[in-house]
């Protein structure tokens, strides 16, 4: 597993099924990645992100996922269809 992968996998697993203020299931519960292999979302350094990004393309909560990653400064893994490097570039452009 890649850098920090086990920690982030654990965070994903424990956050699924959380309930928000309105009593609705959190966006993570509806995420397509919850139904796939989490290893794909935390590839080894230099590993392919293609499979994870394919899952993200069809995900209804992609925007929420990306927003979460940016707000929480997630440094590892594919979030909202973007890699760590792509999220850094996006943050730099926003400043």
C-alpha cells in the first residue's frame, strides 16, 4: 500500500455511514469508491491512477469528495477524481 494508504483507507472506512445535521447519510455513503477496492485510490508512488479516476467519472458525489479533500488538505490518494498533484495545482490556481 502507498504512503499513508492504510491510514486513509481507515479514515474512509470509518467515515462511511455518518449522519449529517439533517439526519441524512453523508456523501461518503453514496460514493462509488465505497463499492470498489480502496487500494486503487491510494496507489504506490508512480502507480497508475487510471482505474480510480474511471470510478470517479461516474460518481454522483465527486464534487463533494473533491471539496472535502481540499478543505481537509488530503495529501494522499485520489479524491474527487484528482490526484495529489492535481489538487495542489488546483489550489494554487485558486489563490
